[in-house]
C-alpha cells in the first residue's frame, strides 16, 4: 500500500468512527429526553393529586393539560 492509500483508509475509518459516535450520542439524548418527560409526568401527577385533595380543581385541570402535552411529546418520540 502506498502512503496515500494508507491515509485514505485511515480517513475512511475515522469517518466511520465519527458517524457511529454521533449515532450513539443521539440514542443517549433520546433516552435522556424520554427519561426527563417520564419524570415530569410523574411529578405533575403528584401535584395534580395534591390539587384535587385541596379541592383546587382549576389547578388540577391545568396540570392535567400539561400532563397530556408531555404524554403527546413522549408518544411522538416513539414514532421517530
């Protein structure tokens, strides 16, 4: 192999490694986003229960709207 061919091969390998690293990072961020959305939904459900127990139904309704929005975001991530 010539020096040029070795350099070209090294460049191709390097590009493959970069592409794989980007793929892994994207998978990590999607999982992190999903984990965040799930944690937010759980937290908001606790707040909604507290609002209902204190008979603040308007607040409970607003919290439920936010829960629904987060669930929709979570479901949309599954489709991608």
